[in-house]
């Protein structure tokens, strides 16, 4: 694998994470339990889509001048490089916020490292995104604590969400040839090296939320290397891409 | 059990040096979340540098039925307006 190929894969991983999660979060638009949460979720989704434009924009640039839109709307499921965590269905509001928290925690730590990337473009995207993500993390963390340490029902739902989502956490810390190449180039950290900081942060919040982290370290994999996505991604893309598929080249 | 979150009045300062202005209200479980919700509802278009939140039931308000005795007496007292001074431009917003 050449450095450019690895860099391209790395950028797809960053951009597809934010694209797919952004789309998932946007599914709450108009449906959230209260108006204030509805707007907050829409803001988060828009932040993530904005970050996608930067990551996929750069990925397309080094891949023969494709646009971020080309990459978002004209690839099929097997070309996507997001972790499985972000493509699982929203479930209830609690599970959506739990997934957001588990992702935000990783995202904030990752962006913190990328700010020091040897590639100026990566460092610039990370600097802009990290301010948005610091707020996402504060908000999702507070909500996880509020609901986890809330009523009997909200606690039970949050524990259920954590049990369901925890097996998807490990993939964020998997390392392969792409990561090795990025580490060598000083562009990005080895994901495995972020785990200790992640466990400390997530452990602190979940303890405050009176929730119990499952003991199993089993991890579903196959998203970030595109080997095998869940069946949910195809359904998501069907909705996200239908307009460009039905009316190719249509513009606003 | 009461299921409704309390109502909060939101005040935003648009820029440094200006005062906080009432912009609206929203619901939130506590003050911290009220600030976060205010950030998301009222500063999405770069409107603010500072947020105050006050639980609505902590605000004491004048009664509309007292309008006459409260405000009408000052209608005819033009000499209370400092319109007889020239304010130098350098002073800026007063």
C-alpha cells in the first residue's frame, strides 16, 4: 500500500464516520422528545456533516478530483469505511445519546491528537472540528449521566443501550496497515494507543451515570476496513442517496 | 409527579461591552442544561458571547393592571430626558 492510498483510506474513515453518524442523528429532526433536544441534535448532525465536507473533500482531492458529494452519494455500502457503531439504528432517545457519547469520547481524543498531525490540512480540519466535538461530548456526557442516574426506567434503558452498544466500541481502537502507514508518516496516531485515555474518560462518566460497563471485550468489526458492514448501512444509504440515484446530477 | 421541565428565561450578550438582552425562553431540567439548550436554540447563528439563564418563576414582574399609576406620570416629564447635552462621538454607545 502506498502512502497516498493509506492516506486516502484514513480520510475516508474519518469522513464516513461523521457522515453516517450525522445522517443517523439527523433522523431525529422533528421527532425528538422535546423541542430543545430536537434543535440540539440537529445542530450536532449539522456539525458532523460540515466535518464530513472537509474530510471527504480532502479525500476526493487526493483521489483524482472527486467532490465530497461524489463520495457521499455515489459510493455503495462496501466502499464505506465508517465504524459499525455509527451505522446501527438509533433505537430510543437514550440509545442514540449513548452511542453519541461513546463516539464523542473517541472523537475528541482522536481529534486532539490530529491537531498535531504532520499534515497541515489534517491539523487544520482537526482544530476546527475539535471545538465542535468538545461541546458534543459535554452535552452527550451530561445527558448520559442525567438519564443513567435518573428514574428507574431511564436507568434501565441506558444500561440496555450500553449493553447493546459496548461490543461496537472496540472497533474504534483496531489497528491495521493503514494505521501503521499513518503513524509512520506522523499523520495520525495508532488507534490502539487511544484506548487507555478513552477507558478513563468513559469509565468516569458511566460511573457517575451509575451504569455498569459490560465485562466482555468482544468487538464487532468490519466497518473501518469495509470488509463487512451491518445490514443497516444499506438501508441508510438507500434513504440518504435516493435523490442522486433517481435524478443523477440533480442540484438545488 | 411533575413531568414538565421548568421554564427558563434566556438572556444573551451579543458582544463584549454590551448588556445581556432577553431573547426568549425554553424548558430545561436544571440551570446547566438551560445554558446548553440556550446555546443550541439561541446562538446557532453566532449571536452571543455570554448567556444568562433565570428560572422564570424567580422573576418578579410588575402587574399590567398597574400600568396607569406606574408609567403614566413620567409621560409628561420631558425635562428628565438628557436631550439637552451634546454627546461627543468618541463616547460611543451610551
